[in-house]
């Protein structure tokens, strides 16, 4: 086996090993817990695409509006001193929003490279092909792997100024404490003058938020239940998904929007050698989608050692892309 293939195989084995370990540990704690980062297998990816098309799920449209209508303001802040830079996007996916910014920056004569980071090599290949057609003069350096590892890699590739994007409200999938640690870790890797641009879903009418995660069509429910199917498929488990029901909550005071699966009966589930007992009405904590106020965003930025430059919001004031400087 070549060294490269060998390391890819090791990475996959590691991922599977961690998946198994996380599932067993999570289901043996109280309350039971599964990690939403495992939602995204090929079926989960498709379900998430469906979620983004749902009329109730406003987040994508709001952030797309910010990137398409406030591009100029964003570009001016990014290129304020005209120095060359690397634009690094954490979890770039199809770069639907950032491509507005890329197009705009590429029309000026500012020197920059785009470094999309994603765990999926396949997504990066598709993205690079799309970008080479849409923005032929763009210098794209794809980085496949985990965020921090690839961020370290980006630092080794060049010493230019860094602008890091973390969009989509993905910061919301961490609780507030994790988000603080995450932002501090980003800060540790950056230097004075570097920027960090984060998308936050804001606190708003609680009905609007709850509907986005509790759709009548059942797509969000299927998105959660798919993780049980994934555990069946990949870890040889025997979840009977008829006996688990999606349950969503939103606490407007803390801003925590949480999804759970409820066991509808007393049941044992076997995952290879492990057997796990679920009491009737027992919950599995599946995901947090934390919502923020502007004050909480300000606090998060200063706790992590950044200066908040500006919050760019959509017309309805439901979402902001917050621009922070080291
Ligand atoms: C990816 N992430 C920002 C989504 C969110 O809004 O928390 C995931 C999601 N979960 C249910 N619907 C969407």
C-alpha cells in the first residue's frame, strides 16, 4: 500500500473507531447522547439539503441575502489595507454563500487565495471544478480534513494575512461553552490583523425558531432518525426506528434549541457486543442549535480575544455575519 493510501485508510479506520466509541459512550451516559456531527452520511447530506429548501428553515436564505447584498461592505473590510491574504473557509461545502464574496474580490486586483476546508474530499473536488468554471482566475487550495488540523496546514502553506470564514450558523451546533473554546482555539492560531467571520442565528420570535426545527413535513425528524439507521448500517446495530420519536424544544431565555429522540417503549438495542436499555419515554439528546443575542455575540468575541468590527444582518434582522479582528 502506498504511504498516501495507507494514511487515508488509517484516517477512515480512525473515524469509524471514533464513531463506534462515541456512540457506545454516549448511549451509556445519562442523559443518553449522540453527536450531531455524525448526522452527515450521504443520506444525512441529502436530508440537510432538503431542510435548507424548507420554507420554515430561514437560516440559509438570510445568510445568502447578507452575502449577496452586503458583499461590498464585507469586501471593503477584508481588503482594507490592500495586503495579500488567504481566505480560509471552515466546512466550505458548496460555497454557495461565500462564492458571492469570491466573485467580488476576484474582480478587484487584490491578491488572495481561497482555501476551502472540508472533511469530504468528494465535496472539495466538486467545489474546485465549479469554481474553476465560475471564477477561472481564482487560486484555490483545497484542504481535506478536520478544521484545526487543516488550519495548521494553511498556516504552513503561507505566511500571508488570514481571513477565516465559519458560516451557516454552524457555531450554533456547539453549546455556549464549547463555542467559547472553539473561538479561543481559532484565535490562538491567528495573528494581529487577521479576521474571523462567523454566521450566527439570532434570538427571535420563538415560534419562528421552533417551526424551523419542527417542520410538519417531518424532514428534521427523518434527519435525526437517520443517525439511528446509520448506526444500524455502519455499526451493525438493531435500532427499530418505529419506536423512536423526534421531539424538539426551544428555550427563548437561554437560546438553546434542542432536538431529542424519545424511546416509545421499554426496549433493548444491540450494537455488536453491547446491549443498551431504553426506558419508555427516555430521551437521547441529539443536537443543539444555539441562538444568540447581539450582546452575547459581543461577549463571545471579547472572551475569545477578538475585537468585534461589525455585525452584518439580513433585512429581517434574523441572522448576522459578525466580523471579528485579532
Ligand atoms: C448545520 N446546522 C447549522 C443546522 C442547524 O440549523 O443547526 C443543522 C440542522 N439541524 C436541524 N436542522 C438543521
